[in-house]
C-alpha cells in the first residue's frame, strides 16, 4: 500500500472539508435547539456527505470516461478548483461565504440544514467532490479504492466529532486560533492543489 497516497488523500480531504471550520458554522446553525436534535443534525449531515463522496469515489472515474473527460484534464481542473478554495481560506473569505449560506436557511433548521447547507455544499461541496474524483483516479486497484473509502469515512467521523465538541473547540482556539488554523490549512491545500496541476500537465505532455 502506498503510504504517500494515504497521507495525501487524508490531508486533502481533511483540509477541503475542514471539520474545525465547520464546527463554528454548525454552532450557528443549531443555535437554540436541544442537544439531542443537534446531534441528530450532525449525524445526518455526515451520513449524507459520506454517501455522496463514497459514491463519487466509486463511480466518478467511470463517469468521467462516459463524458469523454481525461483524468489529466480533471487533475488540472480539480487542482485549480482546490487552489481557489485554498486562496479563500488564506484570505479569510471562505468562512464568510459559508456563514452567509447558513443564514439563508436559518428558518428551516432541524430537518433541512443537515442536507443543506451542512452536507451540501459545506462538506460534500465542489472542492471535496473534485478531490475525491482525483484521488479515485489515482487509485491503482480495488484495495487502494477501499482505502480511499475508509479515509472518507474517517474524515466524516472526525467532522462528527468536531460537531459534537464544537462549543469546546471554539472556546479553546478562540477567534485568533481559528483564523491562524484556517490560514495554515489553506497554505497546505494550495501546495497540494499545485501538485495536482503539475501531475496533470506532466501526464498531458507524456501522452
């Protein structure tokens, strides 16, 4: 098993989904509802997002072939999209956008917020879907693909933990800590995004 692939896949999905960043949004969305219902919203959001990303991992590559899109082309496009998300994180505009999206559905709280906006687009958004397709395309065999599915489950589980401890995470990190962590993760994601573009360009040149 390729350790580099495992680390790259885990870091990429962890940074794109950003459980710690989502924790603050989760607090705002579930404000005023009971702890039991808050947990229910968190579980439902993670299950929906996990199902979407696992489905993407299993059929994403096949879907690209049906559409006539080559993997190198998707590497470049996905890398550029991830870089855009990274830039938003570094410059602090991503959380502001997520907060505005959350405010639009504040009135529909308990039933709908798990699916939108928590699961889609905050967890299983364009960036996470693009990253999952990229990573599934890099999987050389069914065993590696199974590892990717396991990584998706692990990241969703970490996100659920972040939801459960959202209040504590916010208090421990504080406003400054949240900002610093978001910027740092953004820089890491930018580096991974550039590497995806480089890999795509190399594949195009070789072909």
